[in-house]
C-alpha cells in the first residue's frame, strides 16, 4: 500500500468529532494558518475559489453566536407541539457546545445564482436548489480538509451544521451580508 494512502487512512480513522476543549489552551496562529492553507486545496463547484473561512477567537463574539443559535432553536420550539418540544430542546442543546472552543473556523461563500442569470425566468426551483446544494457540498469539502488538518496537528474539531439554523443572525455577527452562505461552524481546540 502506498505510504501516502496509509498515512491518510490512519489519520481518517483516528479523527473523531471533538466536543470538549481545553478552553485555557489557545490554538497557535501557526496551526490556524496551516489549517487554512490545507483548506485552500479543496475542490469547489465550477472551479470557483470565492469561498473564505472566518476565524473567530473573540470570546464575546463566540458567546453572541451561541446566544443566537439558542434563540433560533427556541423560536423553532415555539412552533412545535406536544412531545416534540422537549425532544427538540434536548437535541438543540448540542448546537452550542462550540462555545467552549478557543477558536471557530466558519467556511462561507457568496451565494450567487449563475443559473438565474443564465436562465432568467426559466430558472426553476429545482435548478436553483441544485445550484445551492453544489455550494453547500463544496463548503463541505473545505470543512473536511480543516477537520483532517486539525487532527494531523493534534487538535480536536467538529463539523457542526446545527448552528446554521440561525444563519442570518450568525452572518450579522460575523459581519457578512445575508447573501453569504455559511457551510458549518467548526470549533477547534486541544482535546480534553
């Protein structure tokens, strides 16, 4: 077996989602730069390279993000009935454990509608959904390289999409316009 493949396989097998972090131990800038460099090699729909990764270290900003996720989850709970409410609330508690991480990496891109500009009135909902899904899947490729590079650096990380239920509010906190699509919230830190 090729040594490169064996190394990648071992890294992939070793990687686990990390949900508890040493909040007192910061992630070095060099490690963040190495993860971002690795992510820069991700394939992206249509060969675009217009995606970016927000790096969030500020504790107040991270707390504000978590508060918006909690608010979004509670807003959904008010639209539910019966046994669904306590089930949902227990489930949604896991959407904010990123709050203890020393750094968050949030891949995002501008959501443009190439198909809408090409097809104009002929653009159907299914074609627009297909285009949106392509961006989402491309951001997932970026995220996977972040996760693998974090593991290779001895860091824990987790791919979180639950927080995206508060997407527009998260965009506002991150200083992004509404037409930016978040791919995930990835907390990174030293594992406990």
